[in-house]
C-alpha cells in the first residue's frame, strides 16, 4: 500500500474547501476535486472512501480552527464569567471573519448522524466548552442553571441563529451592517440570564 502523504492530504482538503465555498455540496464530484487539486481521482480515494467522508474531514478541520480560536480567547481571561463571554464573542467573531466557512459548516454540509458518541464530540466542541464554563460558574456561585447542558445547547444554537440572520440578511434590515451590535445584544441578554450576579458586562 502506498504511504500516506500528509501534505497531499492537506492540499486535497484545501482544494475541496475552495470548491465547497463556490458550489453546493451536491454539485461537486470527485473529478472536480481532483481537477482543482491537480491529482487523479484515484489519489483522493487513497485517503477518502467517498466525497462525503472528504467533506466530513474538511468540516472537522474548520471546527478545529474554531476550537483554537475559542481556546485562545478564553485563555486571555481570568474569571469564569469573562471566559464565558469571551467564548461567545469568539464564536461570533470567527463566524463573521469566515462567513462562507461558517455557513458551510453550520448549514450546508449535512449532519453526521452515524457518528458514535465519542466521534460526535469533535462536532460539538463549542457546546462542551460552554457547558464546562457554565458548570464552573455554578460551582463558584456566579452562574445559575437548572439544566446546564440544555441551556448551553439552546444558547449556542440561538447565538448561531443571530449570526446566520445577519450573514443571510434575514434580520431587521437596520442591523444588516451592524452584526456586532446585533449579536452583542444577544450575548448580553444571555450573560444576564446565566451569570446574573456579575457586573462585568
């Protein structure tokens, strides 16, 4: 069996991401990917059994980049409420800085419904990070929640909804060019609900 070439594999994923930004997933075939990457389709099949598995690898790379962004912003804060706010802002900022990728990963690429519980963790790093911070806040007495996992899931989904509304111009037109102000309001409301005793925001 031919040895793996990490550089070639990265180039395949990079070329695939470029195509996914330009076209709908269903419009892309392995030959299209091979052409943009300058390799044969057989070379791609050496790494991925089909285009869906390749798309999943691209998605996971994008989510890993988002996780890195969150981690960096969280590490810059000392107190748990500020870490939680920084995580929400990092998710928002990453999405606004990479709008096409955010819309692709959060919407266009189909959900992986066959992944194991362990495999799914990589898809929900934002939720897990938020859950850990909320639970930490509860232990410290600065946060409240009757169901931290549910509340975190709803909070993250809601934040993405506000971001998506701006990116797709489905929000009030007055805020189409003020996405930060629009999403800041959502973040402030959520922080007030879950960290009601903190005066840092």
